C-alpha cells in the first residue's frame, strides 16, 4: 500500500473508532449512553490498535502529526516527507469524523447540549486555564512519544517514500494501544487528551461544517492548544530521547 494512503486509512479508522466511542457513550438515544471514562479510554486505545494494524506495514503508522514530528526531530524520519504525512493524517481524521456524524446523525439531532455534541468531535478543557491546558497536552504527548521511541528501539521500516522510516507500526499494535489507554486513564480528564493535532483539528473542522440542530460553536479560540501542546511535547520527547541514548 502507498504509505500516504496507509496514513490516511489508519487515521480514518482511528477517528471513526475514537469519535465513535465518544458519540456512542454521550449522545441521546444510543444503547451505550452514560458509559464511563474507562470505555472511552479503551475505545480510543483500541482505535489506535486497529489503525496501526492497517497502516503499520506500509507507513509505520504514525497516525499523528506529533509522532511524525517527534520521529523527525529524533532523526528517524525524513523532514521532506513530513508535510505529506501530516496532510494524509488530517484528511483521514476529517473523514473519520464525518462518517461518525453520518452514522449518528439522528442521535446528534436528539441531543440538546452543545457541549456534549462538540465533545464527540474535538477536545476542550475540563477547567479552562490556558497555560495548564497546554501543559496537559505537552505532558500527555511527551509520554506518548517518549515511550514509543523506547519501545521501538532501533527497528526501521522501508516505506518506499524517500528515506527509511520508523513509526508505531514497527513496535506492534498492542503496546501502543495500551500506552494510549494508560494516558487516557491517568491524564485524559484534564483536556480530553488530544495528544494528536490531526485528531482534534480534523473533527473540529467537520463539527463546524455539518448540520446539527443544537451544535453551538466549534470554539476556535481553543483550537490552537491541542495543536501546539502536542507538537511541543513531541519535540521535547525526541530531544530527551536522543540525549539519553
């Protein structure tokens, strides 16, 4: 499979499963309405698991611009390939969010709380404190990238696009899925743990476009936090990893 197609499909599946578990547990009228944070954390983790299985052999399964940037900073991914990977991830995230909305459209229109609706697309802070919200995303993403780099070790994958690359697919799907579950359970309640700029920005764009009765705003004033925070966290993780190895 073309690595860019693999990144698109892997991120598409990740967002379909991740936004799907949020919609399934939050929207009015679903059988899973009222399910707790544990289900959501496992839903996102298993979404990563499935996405990595699909994309890993072809692209390294970054599925996340923060992963791509972190690997590039660590010297394990070609900077020239980074923009196309990020674009494929963003388009995949948008497609996954759109299909989630299409599947749950009736339930979206039954749900009256705009915050609940937005929360099934993108993240927001439990308590708005911008510096601490950014720090939450920095720390969560640091843990993700730092641990992934240690799990992956020296393994590499040739994807056929430019240089040899390494990514989540090189470590196997299960360890990374469990890592995402752990981050969600321990740190996710602060900001919804985007830890992935495409995961937040793509669905936020879809939220702003699709027709929902009680949609409310897409809160673009907050949208930079789950972009900048994960990028900073990824860079710090890569720099520390290189320094200690």
